[in-house]
């Protein structure tokens, strides 16, 4: 009996001792927890929240701000952080993907909740990576506007064009989304997460945080000033580009107000290089097949896909027509896309050929970027687009010029028969609404029946 009592007493003493130790440890637990939380939130090296400058831009965009100095932005990092920090309630109904040639497509043109995820110089890898960021985060839009640039099918320039794209993210997309073999390897996150309990990293974050509070200046880890600010007031006279909260871009006043001679000089220079098109003898089988797999994958997710082809300046079209050597693949893309879109039930808007879309020279910033007014003529808004409806302008244009072969069947080349409407007709047609068109059609029907 005594032995039993002694054993019970011993166990009770040990239990109480352990309990005392645990309680004392709990008193200190908030300290390491605070260190972990603080290092994660401040994250001066961008191990968890992304680098400081892109993170700040992404957070400003999510807050609905217009952000300065677009030219200095790391667009790919910003998009990754934008999607990472995007609240479920803010997931846009519509996302646009593509290069800088889609970045004038604003929410005012598209309608509804919308984000333009286009990036300067984007190739096929960038486009698919951008989509995968939304997919991986479980933040898919209902609609995808895919601005298809012809260079996406040029295998010769693919390595150069895709050099800014994240190869690891692309490999992950190929393997996890498309089920294709790739060199993707699951990253080892252990070493990164160790930083959360590293006292030295905590001290660095505290030092950075206190400095920011004291000076009020936004700086990188290296002490460089972060140049991005939320803009207020008029944007008309700014000498730098800004990025709107919907992701679209507003160019500086000097570029927007180029004289005709300046636009043509730039178009001439661009015609001599035609970014990512040289050596484009034919559509590359690998990138063409991958494009098909990508589109089918997106549609399989229940997302409405819409193709948008933004036009080239008529001078570029003329140059390509007169100098087709090494550009024959360029001529193949649009007819292939139109046939492909019809087969997949995908509405297609616009054309690489300015004459087919009825876009006049004054509606171009330069040789490869059209103004938002041109996009308004071609794109009816997302609600109408997913139904395959057309703009009133395009309807009038085809009524007026649709019987001309090069308007009806233009691919990308240019020839003397190309139809470009005169300015007087354009001023009339660009202001006509569907209500006016329907009223005119009803009046014509009444007159015919009388």
C-alpha cells in the first residue's frame, strides 16, 4: 500500500512539475509567435509577400488606386502578387491576357468587374503563366479575353520572346494543368520558412519598419526609393504612364499627342523590325498545339473564351505585303485563328488588318498599338461578346463595304483594293448606336411594306 501511495505521489509531483514548466513556457509563447507574424507581414526580403516595390504596386491596385510610373514596373511580379493578395470578393468576372497591344482595353470598354493582365512583350509562355496564376490560386474569372498576337506561333523567336517569362511557373503549368511532361520539381520551402524563426531576419524587419515609420519614405531593402505613388487629380499632362486599377495603361501626354509625322516615323521604324516576327516562315507545330491545348483547358474550366485581334497600322500591313520574305507565317495566323475559333465556338473580334476592321490611321499611337477608340469600334463589351454580337460600327462598316473582297476576306496582307473608310463616313458611323440602327431598319421595313 505504501509503495502504491509513494508511486502515486511521485507521478503527481512529476505531473505538477511538467505542468508548471508548460505554463511558464506559455508565458513566453507570444514572443516567438509575434516574431513569426511580424517577419511574415513586413518581409523585407520578399520571401513570403514578394519584393517590396511590386508588392506596394499590387496592393495599391487592389485598393482601387491609379499608380504612377508604369514604365518602371516589374509587370510579372506585380501580377503574381496581385493574384496572390486578391480577395475572393474581388475576383473579376473578366480577365484580359496578352501583350502591350491589349493594354488599352479598359473596364469602360469591357464592362462589369474586369482586370487587364496584359504585359509588355508577352509571348505564349507569359500568357499561359498569367492564366495559371489565377487558376492555381482558385480565382478563375467567368470570361477570358485572349488577345492573340501572331508571334505566339513563331517558334524561331520563341526563346527570345519568352525570356522574361518564369520558366518554373511555366513547367508547373504544363505538368499540373495540361498534364504534359516537363522538368518541374516541387520547390523546397523549408529553408525559406526557416527565416520566420530567424532572430536576425526579425531584427532586420524591425529596423526597416521603424525607419519607414520615422521617415515616412517608401524604400526597398537596399535603401532605394520606391517610385510608385497613388495618383489623384487630372492625368492629362503627365509625362509618364500610369496603370489604372483595372490593369489598363494610360500613356504619357507626349506619346498620346504625337503628330502624324511622328507616328509615321515610328511606324516606319517598327516596320523594319516587326517585333518577334522575323524568321516566321510558318506557324510552329509545337506552339500551335500548345495554344490549342491551352484554349481547350480554359474552356474545360467552364470559362467563356473570346479572341481579340488588335490591328496593325496600315503602313505596317503595306510593308508586310510588299516584303513577305521571312514573314509567311504571319499571313497564316489570322485565317487559322478564324477557322479555329469557329470550330471551338469562340467569338472573335478585330483583325490584324486595319482595313478589315475599319480602323483609320488617326486611331493608332504608333505602328503596333491602336488607341482605345479603335477597340471601342471593334469590341461590343463582354456581355455582348460572349453572345457573339457585334458593334453597331462594325455592322455599318460591313453593310457599307462588306462586298469588297479585301474587307470581307482580308487576312493580314495589304493591297491596292484595301478599303479604308473616309473620315466623313467614319465620323457618322462611329457615333451610331444599336438603337439608331434598329430604328433605321424598322423604318426601312415599314417603307418596304407600304
